[in-house]
């Protein structure tokens, strides 16, 4: 197992290099750069703009800048943000907790609800409950998460039941620990709901189909014919095989933690990495965008590795070599 993990991590190194280079070249190929926003300012002279270009290193060849960034990244220095004038690593580190709090909550919620409702729908195949869940699932699959977020934001603005933005209240620091926890949950309810519903609906449909396929297998029919209790047939034998394809999706879900929250964080003014990356893309903040792309790639590698390990633990037929 350890040899397999070590080999996968070594293979991931060239993958990460290629992805970071591709992100860099895409940013370079895009028209304009960070200084474009200052060119519209009549108070900025050409000499000042040239001085800023030299200070930021934008006058150097793109490959020179990339390899300078790469040599620093190897040592833990991911460059400076053009806009914030601060180290990229510090900016991202300050936002990681907010993004992980929101994304992991929605990830856990979507998987728990998706697997539970998908199993229920499969066991109640073609019943009224199954049809209602099918309509519910297709509705949320069809609606993009950012549009659902806008609808929830409108609901919050109209009713005042939930805050329309932010992560905590103004008087958060004067609250007790329990009050702070409730305050965080209150602010997180709508963005977490918007993230959860879309992915939960897809997982529910996939779990339903996977479990129905397994329930039609010969060994399940044989187990029922032997008089084995239905509870054991479903939850001990059928579920174990039905969950295997779902684990592969878990890897992609982990890799999508950053990208999935990008629009929702902006809609609800959630102070996480998604909002930071969106602003960096708009402002062409080069090193902040490259480092964010690298983190997404690392999450993809880690997610796939976790999925492979879980698959081997759930299904003994799978061997990690």
C-alpha cells in the first residue's frame, strides 16, 4: 500500500508541472495584463506604468517568469500578488479555513443525503415516493448551482430569515463559543444548501441506478431464494457492490471542492478561496491564479488517490499494485 501511494505521488509531480505550465500559458495568452486597469487612469504616466511593469517583472519573457515562479514554488514561495502586494501563500492560507468549512459541509451533506435518498428510491422503485424524488432530482440537476444561489439570496433578502452575505456577524467576537457556532451555521445555511442540492441530486440518481443494477444480479436472487432476510441482502451484500462506482465519484468531488464554491462564494460574499480566485482572474493577478490552479490539481491527485484506497478497502477484489 505504501509503495503504491509513493509511486502515485511521484507520478503526480510531472502532472502538476504540466498543469501549472498550462495555466500560466493560458493566462499569458489572454489579452492584456494586470496593468491594463491603470492605463485608463489619466493620472498614471507612461513612466510610472513602465516602472510598475519592471517592478512586477512583467517586462521579462514569460518563460523566465514561469521558471522563476516554479523555482520559488519548490521552496514554498509562490510569488507575490500584484493586487494585494502580499505573498500568495499567506493570502490563500487566510482563506483556506472558510472554503474548507463551506465545501466539506456541503460535500458531507450531499453524500449522506444522496446515498440515503438514492437507496430509498431504489428500494421503493416506481412508487409515488420514487417518482417524487425523481422529479426533485432532475429539477436540481437542471438548475445550475449559481442560479440556485441567486434564488436563495433573493429569498433571504425578501424574508430576512438568513443573512444575505458574509461568514459571521459584526458582533461575532463578543459572543460565547456556542453563539459563535450558531452564528456561523446561520451564515452558512444558504451557501451550503446551494452547493449541496445540485451535487446531491446527481448522486441520488446514480446511487439509485447502481443499486438497482446490483439488485438484479443472480447472486442477489440466489440469496433471496435461500431465505436470507431482505435487510441483510440489501445492506450487507447489494449495497457493498453498489457503492463501489460511487467511490470513484468521491475522488472527483474532492477535486471539485475549490471550483464548486467559486461562484457560490461570490454570490454570498463568503470570504473563501473561490472569491479570491475569481477576483484574481478578473484582475489578471498572475501568480495567484497559477497557485490556485496548482492547488486544484493537487486536490484532484489526492482525491483520486483517496478514491483508489477506499475502493481497495471496500472491495477485496481490488488490489493496489
